[in-house]
């Protein structure tokens, strides 16, 4: 009887591990997929509302800013109220905000829904909750699990960008937002039926680790103690400059391709391809870092991002599929690959019950960087009439992010500690 019980327990644990990863992946896919298609909606919404490019991109900036600023709140909701409260309320808020966006008649209406409300909704179902959830179940394979979850963003873009373009072409942008929004509200009801409480409780190993840390002097990591460490601010800084570069390009990319003479559906498809390739990059970055080292892989990642941005910047002068898909491939493969590393480092350095709140606070760097990148890019476009200055600004920001990874010793020390702990976990698990 006891011999049968052990394999059954192991099987149940494996099922739970798979379910936790699937949930984190699905939530990130739905949330980011439904909001990153902002790039597809940009031109029709701009025309319908009679807005300037900088006004519309300011909405995306608001979305990313609220997403970042809501990180500590989302982490607190997850850590204290549970996965059910975070995921179900997040889906309801996000779905309702997109549904209401279809009724916008002024820029401020669009900003209140797609910017303010959607930004808060996605913070509850995105990587803050995913990072806190996965750290409760994965030890040795945490980096891989986080990388797979980050890849969901690319899968969501690949799935949603063409769907959004088809819905806009067939029904109009208002109805397209309504369909997407109501679909998310319906999914909130289905999500409530999942065993979210058991997932939130974590594995037996995690509960032991958490108890041991709480018994230490000071009771383990808090936001206050984390903010007194150099590693915390190094991660914030890297997140800021990386997001500054990525979001000065991503929400503008479809409009930039269309203005360069690319057909709208082809541009949306290329945007979707970049999302698909980010799936591959995010899923593979952690194993590659473990094998070849952080410095090499991070350097290649940033150089690929910069090369992709320059391809898109050159497109107006030489419209071609080579440059268009050069951007999609180089920018797409490397988009978001720094995120899994930052998440893994956060979960390792600040291990314990407060990972959600600490990572949510670090994500402020991502939110403010993304907001500023999108806004500045739109302003530069309006001032110059092209995206050249915008994309050169993005490439420069990426270079600064790369140099930050090179020059901050705490990031190297934290990564080495993470690799040592992962090796110990693998050895302990046989």
C-alpha cells in the first residue's frame, strides 16, 4: 500500500507542476497577447479619434506605466489573497476595459480603458503573479519555467495580431475590441473553476524553505530590506533601459512598416512572426545562459536587438522583405530574453514568501522604461515626421542596458549564486 502511495504522490506532483506552468503560460499569453495588439489598432483608432501619433502612443505609455506601478499591488494581492483573487479579478478587469474601449469617442476615453484599467488588469495576471507562482513549485528548473512563461508573450502576439487585424477588417476596431474583451470575461469564469488555492500553497519543499527563512533573524526578505541591496537597484536599472529600447519600437512597428509601404495585413503578420520568434528566444535563453554563460548570451541578445532595430529604421529607404523580416527575426528572437534572467535572479536572491511583492517592485523599472520609451518614440515621430530618430534612440537605450549588465558586479554574483543553487537542487533530486 505504501509502495503504491509514493508513485501516486509523485504523479500528482508532476501533474501539479505541469498545471502550474500551463496556468502561468496561459495567463501571460492571454494578457499580453490581447494588449500588445495595440500596434494593430494604432492607425484605425488614431484616425477614428482624430488624434496625433504622440497622443495615441501616450495611451500605450500610460498602459505600461500603470502596469509597472501596479506591480507591487499585484504582488501583494497574489502573496496575501491568493492566485484566485489575482487571476480572476485580473481577467475581469482586463476584459471589461477592452470591451469598454470599443465605445471610446475621445482620446481620454481610450486612455482610461486601454491605458489605465487594462494596465492594472494585466499586472494581476502577468509575470508578477507568474513569478510568484512558479517560484513556489520550481527550484532547479525555475529559470526554464520562467523562460517558457515569458515566451507566452510571443505566442500571444502571434495568435492575436492576425486575429485582431481580421476582426478589424471585417467588423471595425470597435467591435474587435468588444469581441476580445468579452472573450476574456468569459475565460475568467472558467479560470475560477481551477484548483488555484492548491497551486498558490506551493510545493512541500517550498513551504519548508519559507518556514526556515521566516525563522531567521529579520524573518527573511521584505521589500524594505531588498531595497537596501545593490542587486535590487541593478535589476531595476537593467529593466528600465531594456524596456526603454523595446517599447520605443514594438508598439510603433506596424505603423512604421505601413508608412514604409508595407500592406497592413503583411505588416501585422510580420509583427506576429516577431512574437512567435520571441517565444523561441524566451524559452531557450535560460538553458543557453547555463551552458555558455550570462555575459556572452546577454551580449548576443542586446546586439541582436540593436541590429533588428536598425533594419526597421532602414525600411523607409529600401522597402523590402529582407529588412522587414530581418527586423522580425533579430528583434523578435531577442525581445524579452532579458526578462527571464531578471525574474530568475529575483526569485533566487530574494527567495521566500515575498517574491511577488519584491519582483512587482522591481518591475517598476520595466513599467516606467516602457512608458517613457513609447511616449518619447511618438514625440520624436511627430517632431521629425519619420521613425529614424525614434529607432536610433531605442538602439542607444539597448546599448546602455547591455553595458549595465557588463559593469554591475552584483548581477554577476547573483547569477553565479543561482547556478550553484540550481546545481545543488539537481544533485539533491537525483
